[in-house]
C-alpha cells in the first residue's frame, strides 16, 4: 500500500531528474525518506539561487536606469533653458550646448560599455587567442593616455626593459582594453603629482602585470565589490570624474574569459594595486 501511494510522488521527483536511485517494491521507507530529504534540500538551494539572481537582476536594472537618468536629466535641463530664451544669451548658450554635448558623450560611454558587457556575457562571444607582444600593447595604451595623465599630473612608469619583447597568449584587442581601463582608473583616482607604476613579473609560464598607484586607495569594506557592475566607492565623486561605472567589471570579464586571475589590494589613503595574469606564449 505504501509503495502504491509513494510511487506517484517518487515519479514526479524522478521526472525532474533529481534522484540518485530508482524506486521499486524493495525500497525501504528510510531510503525513500533520504531521497525526499535530498530532493527538498536541492529545491531549497535552487530557490536561493533563483532569489539571488532575481535580486541581482533588479539591482542591475535599477543601476542602469539610475546611470542613464543622470545625464538625460542634465541634457533636458540645458536644452529647456536654451529653448526658453537662453539660446539668445551669449553668456550661457555656448556653455550650455557644450555641457549638453558632454552629457551625450557620457551616455555614449555607458551604452558602449553595456554593449561590451553583453558581448562578454554571451557564449557566442569568442576570445581570439594569438601570440602578441604585451610590452608593445602596454606602451600603446600608455601612449594613448599620456595626455590624460599629464592633465591629471600623474606620471606613468613602466618597470620593464622596453627593448625586450614579452610574448603572451590572449586576445590582444581585449587585453589592451583591460590595460586601458586599469590605467584610466588609476589616473582618475590618483593624487596630483602622483604616479602609476606598471610592473611585470614572471612565474614559470605565467606573467603578472600590476598597476600600482599612490592615490586615494580603497577601504577594506569596498574591495570585495570593486569589480561589481556600477559599483562606486564614492558615488558623487565618481560621477563627477566621469565614466560608466563598468570599467573594472569589463576588466574582470576579459581576464576571466582568458581563464586567468585578477586581484586588487589597497591601503586607504595610500594607494592601490590591480594585477592580472596571462600565459606566456
């Protein structure tokens, strides 16, 4: 009788492919109880995972909305002022148009970074592995940001023999993007007359590239979230500096797509060091 009553329940659980053994007339109640407990525990864990993903989705959508609203409201404010007569005021017309343009550029940055995140999240997005000279790639990124560094009074220092090649395996364009993002972050949060040191070390067939600055640093409580999408240590200051809030998240996606590691260590008020690994060619 027990077997007949339990069989439909057991079949429902079996259809969901969560059981480790089959149910038959020889199955004891203890065995049934054990399987039901295992099944119930898995359901609890699945529900927790779904809840976590749902909370993450809500936070992500909310963050995207907030990041987009800020420049949109600014653009609307400037344009309304111009339409209400400000366009004829030589003291503000060009100034407000430039501010509106600046906010459209920020919007474009956010959209571009969101698009990159979506591509990195997609399984269809392939990493094109090839051998390339990472020293050349770093020098190119440093050259691109030289003006930005000078503007912020930051010295960029590469501690490695510039005449020596260092071949690594990876997607050169994406690694260049990661290096660029880390340098931009370091320059933005550096102190005037500060410096960012790019240091390279080797461990067997792995190389470690580190970016160390003597900037504002990061408090311990923020370190575990620093690679989260749209996470800002100081929201008001970060938005004033500019950027999408996705730069470090993009770096993490790129490095992990290469099956490599990224890490950060920091002392608040003294500076931070971001580093990632690559495999030698």
